[in-house]
């Protein structure tokens, strides 16, 4: 009978222990539910302080001034068009080497790689900021051994209890949580600003891409221009050397004078002195292209040393309308995103004027002995809201709001100035391209006339109807005109690169190809 009584007592104790545990779990669920309802109420009734962002109204001309009837770009040699600018503008030069260099530069340029890393940084920063919207839950575990004197108290997370004399062990495991409820939208404004910062980083990468495309194309055109100038210099040097040899023979025959020979020799030496400078410029262009491709400066030497023509310009130049650059140019888009981020940060600063509400809680087990740490009686918990509201800060918060307002005003000015600069760059590029194209056409006529002049001067000199100085002058004029023509041809192509860069295209195709 005694045995049966003990079994019934143990059964009753287990039933009582289970019922207590169930009561505890129900109480905990009610408290958690109440806290969740409280948090939801705050979130639903909360507001987002600070100004909402609206894109600035921007006025642009209806057409490019240099394409008007009185503009410089109306020259028939320019052939402008108002259609949508081409995306892969570098392919309009129809140069396979240039296309290959562009592809490799986009894949390996170090400036572009750094910009891509900044985009990843901004994306991670956005995720870091967004995490503040959610509760923070930590797990804890500890053990301590405390020695207290007679009549002393040993402190524990669940309260103070008399400990007597000697040592006391304390085992503890559990969780604690903290949730700052974003009632007035300070965190949401921070996330909004981080979103805009990420967009600005993307636009910065696109801007670097456009600059890279233009730099590769410009240096490639320069290289081919220097190579063409070298070819002309060597051809003229060969012709002038032939004239010098002829003059020396005429001197031996008593037909020419020492002065004629000296003048011919001076002209040969003068033309020869140009060649090393052009060689230097050509080699430096190859070095710059190698660097732009993220490789050794000499890596492209074998590939680019053979002389090839200067890339020609297309017959049509679609430049679109001024309003299109607002969506095409990454620097304008970046300035607009930075303005949006500045507006959001006003809300972040304004939210500091209002109280901050938080929910805190902890749940765990605590015992002086490890063998009963996981018993129901070892439980402890706490949960409750808290509020903090700055009463006096010596004007710190309002000063910060004024700081953010001033930064927004600066961002507005930067955006407006960026738009004006973009419009100015396109107008400058249009007039530079059109006028240089007209100059190139004139130099073509001049070069042809000087070639005829050299032939006539040589014929007249051979017939004794003019002096040798006329021959030398005609040769000098021909060399100068041919060299100027090559430089103008190169400038036309580089000005076209500058026009494409000012229009802001190219990054769309690069991004699409990377997907």
C-alpha cells in the first residue's frame, strides 16, 4: 500500500508540474501576442516624418541650338539627325580592332572594377540599414561562481536572493530580444536614403563606363592618327631626300649652287626631326591603351604597332533632343539620386525630435545546479515596452535638421548645374565636330593643290624657269598641309567620340551584355 501511495504521489507531482508548464506557456504566448499587437498598433498608426521626395522640374530646350537653321552644325558635311542616338556608338566607326579593345576594357579595366565594388558596398550598406526594421534576438549562456560573506546577497538576472556563507554557482541559458518600433519613420527614411545611395552608386559605375569607352576610342584614334602622320612624314622625307640627291648631282654638273644643296639638306633634317616625336606619341598611345585594359603597358605592342587607317565617321549623326540626356547621362541621374537621398536624410534627422518606442524581453533558465537547470522551476522571463524622448540636447537635433536641409539645397544646385553642364557639353561637341569637319574638307582641297604645286615647281625648276627655293617651299607646304589634314581627320573622329560621350550613351548595351 505504501508503494502505491508513493506512485500516486509521483504521478500527481508530474501532473502538477505539467499543468504549471502549460500555464507558463499560455501566459508567455499571451504576453508575446500582446506585445505583437502593441507593435502592430504603433506601426499602423505611425507616420513617416520629413519631406517626401519629388523629382525636380527641369526645363530643357526643345532642340539643340547648334542644329538650328542658323547653327554651325547645319553644314552639309555634318549630316545631323534628330533620331535616337545609337547605343553601341563605337561600332559606327566600323573598326574591328576598336570593337575588340572596347570589349576587353569593359571586362578588365581597374577603375570599372573599383566602381563595381562600390556598388556592392552600397548594396550591403542598404541591407545593413534595412535590418534595423526587425527585432534583434540574442542567445546567452553563462556560468559564474560567487563567494559571499555572512548576510550578503548574490545577484542574479532574476533578482537578489540571500546566499549565506560560501560559494554559489549560477548556470544560465536563454534569449533576449530588443525591437525599436519605427513609429515616426526614422529607420524607414534611413532605408530610403540607402536605396537612393545604391542607385547613385550604380549611376556612378555607368558614368565610369562611358568615360572608359570614350578614353579607349580616343586613344585608339590618336594612335592611328600618329601612325598616319608618321607615314606621311616618311613619304615626304623620302621625296625630299630624292630632291637633295638630285640637287647634289646638279651641283656636280654646275647647274645648282651650294646654297641649293644646303637648303635641301636643311629641309631633309627638319622633316626627319619630326619622326622621333611622332614615334613617341604613338608608343605612348599604345601604353595608355594597355593600361586602360588593365594590363601591362606593353601588352598591346605587337597587336597595335602595324599601321592602320584612322577610323572614319558615319554618314549620319542622330543626336536626339535635349530632354533625352536627362535619362541617358548617368552623371545627371546620379545627381538626381543624390538629391533624393539628401531629402530622405532630412526625415532621418527630424525623427530624432520624437519619442522612440522599444520592446524588450528575455526568456531563459537559471539554476545554482547544473542537474536541474532545465527544470520548469528554473525558468525566468521578462517582457515590456520602453520609451525614450530627448527633453534637452542644447539644440543638437534641430541643428542637424538644418544641416540636412542645407545639404539638400546643395544637392539641388549640383543637380541643376550638372544638367546645364551636360547641355553645354553637347552643344560644344556639336559645334566642334561640325567646324572641324568643314576644316578637314578645306584641307583636302589644299593638300591636292599643294601636290600639283610640287609637281609644277619641279618641272619648272628642271626647265630652268624657276629657282630651287620655289621647289623647297612647295614641298614644305605640301608636307605641312598633309600633316594638318591627318590631324584634322583624327580630330574629327575624336570630336565625334566626345559628342557620343556628351550624349551619354553606351552603358545600356554594356549592362545588357553583362546579364
